[in-house]
C-alpha cells in the first residue's frame, strides 16, 4: 500500500513550500499512487491559480495499518 504526498511551492517565494497529503488513498500499487500525485498536482495548480506549483511527489510505502 502506498500513501501519496505532493510538495508544492510558491511561485513568488520559492522557499515557501507546503506538503499536501492525499485524503483518498492508500493505493495498492505504485502506479496508482503516481497517477494520484499528478492528479493532485493539477488540482493544486488549478485551485491556487498558478501561484503555487507542485515541485515533487513521493509515494510512501505503508507498513501494516500505518497511515
């Protein structure tokens, strides 16, 4: 199982960044997690009207019942 996390930073102040954790997951495969990361990135861009841009994402492997 994988948990999706996206890092997005301000366009105007690149050192100001936020971590977005997916509320839908976890996902059974890494491919599903990656797909969700791109979906989240597009939503972050749209919601923030381009002032915050996704920079990186990661798919953390969950062990047991960890979330």
